[in-house]
C-alpha cells in the first residue's frame, strides 16, 4: 500500500471539496435542508471511494464536479421558481399559534409533544400559553416567538408572488380580501416578493420592472 499516494489523494480531495463547497454557497450546517444534507452525504461517499480506489480517483473528482454543477443549477432554479423551492425544501409549518397547539400539523410533520417541550425548555418557556407563534422550519429547527402584548407579530402572507395559504388560514384572512385591496391599489400579487400582515396593515416589498422598492411602515389597510 502506497501511503504517500493516499496522503496526496487526501490533500487533493480536501482542497477540491473546499472549492466545491465555496461554489455551492454559504450556509450554516443548521440551515441546511434535507436535500442539501443528501447532497453532502453523496459527496462524502464519492470522496471516500476516490481515496480507497486508485482507479476511481480521477473519476470521483469528475463525479464530484458534476454533482456540484447539478446542485448549483438546481439552486439557481430554486431561487427563480417558488413552487419548485417548496417541492424540494418543503414549507415551514405552524405548530403553535396564540397558545394553541396544532395537533394536525404535528402529526403531518411527525413532530411529538416531547419535541415541542424540549424546544420550549431551551427557550426558557414552561407554558404553551406563553407562546405567540412556533414554526417548524424546513431544516427541522423550531422558531418560537413569545407573547408580547406591546408588540405586533408580523405574519408573512405573501412570498415570491404567492400566498402563504397556511398562514392566511391561521390568522383567518381570505385571499379574496387581500386581492381586493391589491386591485384597488393597482398592485399585482406576482410582483410582491414579500408581504407581512401586522395589526391589519400590510407591509410589502414590491418588484416593478426588475427593481425592488422597499416600502416601510403601514402601507395598506387590510382588516
């Protein structure tokens, strides 16, 4: 066994992987989606084969390059196509709203009460009634927002030109009502890249002719 050649292969693959990961983009490990984790596992498996098998070494580098290219193309597609992004990454799921646990969503996501309680303890929350909103993110993390009577919690209802149906149902606001307000103000839903509702007012980021106009404050009265 040529340990010197193995050492050289490890160094080559190491720096090759660093370059690939830099090309794929910056993301913390905790922010990786299931799809990202699968790609990383495949990359690790291919890299290990290249180290173990001399005949497979250069082929493994080509496979890694091809996989990184496919991942980059898909990432760009996800950036442009919201529906594809939801299929690949999934949607955040509301677990608790206004102190009420959504058992249906928990069953769908295979999320247990024990999981919820563990996350509550990590946020120093002992009672579900103290939770304004808890969202299970696409990476499996639970985002918890505590109740605060003096602060409005903005609920995202429009993302990438499409309604977040789950959030609208949660706050009991119809799409028709939003559509009427947008139409009255000559706004197109597909041009709103982000819209949040807080105390009956819609704050939104509007894209017109390829430009993003940042609108601050209470813009449209919805409720």
